C-alpha cells in the first residue's frame, strides 16, 4: 500500500471519529386523547417499551399508573373521564352506524384536543416555558388530525399509535394513499376481506361515503368554531403503529 493511501485512510478515520457523536435517550411527549381503556392498553405497551429502553416519557393521560423512573404522568382524568364498564347496547346504539359514529368520534377527538391543549402544563410546553424540551410526540389520532398540533408547534417528529388493525377513514390524509377497497375491508365493514362483487362494491361505497363524511364534519367544525390547530399546516406522522393483533 502506498504512503498516500495510508495517509488518506488515516485522515478519513479521524474525520469520522470527530463527527461521530453518541445518541442519548430521548425526551418523549405522549398524549392519550381517547379515554377508552382498550385504547390506553395499546398506548401503555408502547410507552413501557420506550421507558424500558432508557427514554424519558411525559404522558398526558386519564389513566394513572403512578410515576416511575423515566415516566411522568399528567392526570387528565377530571377533563377526560375514563370510559369504563359501558353496556354493549349503549356502544352499539351510539357508534353502530357510520352516520352516527364518525361525527361523534370526530367531535369527541376535537373536544379532547381542546381539553389537553387547555391544560396549564401543556400550555407551558407549547409556549416553550416548560422545564423539559421534547424530541418526539406520541399520540393517537382517532378521527381528527388535531392531535398533531403539539408536534407541529414543537417542530418535532410524531408517532401515531392506532389501536385498530387499519384506520381507513384517515389513511389517505395521513399517508397520501388508500388501501384498495376491492381487496381490503373498511374498518366499519362487515367483511374483513370482500370477496364477492356485491361485497367489493359495497366496500367501495362505504369507503367513499366515510371519507366524505369525515371531511364534511371536520369542515363544519372549522367553519363554526375555528381552533388554533385549524389555522396551521399540521405535520404528518413519521411512523404509524397499528394493533394488528386486534
């Protein structure tokens, strides 16, 4: 090997070592917008994995497990009352049909956003006066993208945790594409995989109808009572975790 090659290799190694910095643990802001226990079980598993790997998590949640090393809770149970032990008939009557469930869930998601962003500690974080700076936001979108407001203001990446196998009604706004309705069943479809022509055609109609209904309900809310998260371009998630073992 020539002397020039040795000098060149040495120079490259030294330059690499000088630029090589260790990555420490991240400060993560988590927000549980849906006060359902099944939703929280999925979120809690993600947060547990993060703290077990040395990251620090600050979570706004209505379900209190108690602070531990690297895990700080902000109690939201008075604002977001936990949904527990509800009768199945009540759930079916209120959320059994798309016409009822989409507007109700979207309105509830926006109301949850208002409650979280109205919390004094969250306001301090968004204003930059909090004691901790965050590197990442973890939250659940449910039906409205208002949950992305915190990550947008903080200018940090965001991860969505979805307790369903698919999130058809937000798939296009979040990812820019949509699953083929001829082969992938809508989250509210009776068929997980449409097979006959009638099932596929019905799934296409359901997908289009649900998308229009979601957009129209969101537009109504923005027109009737605009919020800060309605006036900015909300960022998109970097990663979406879905519960495929639903």
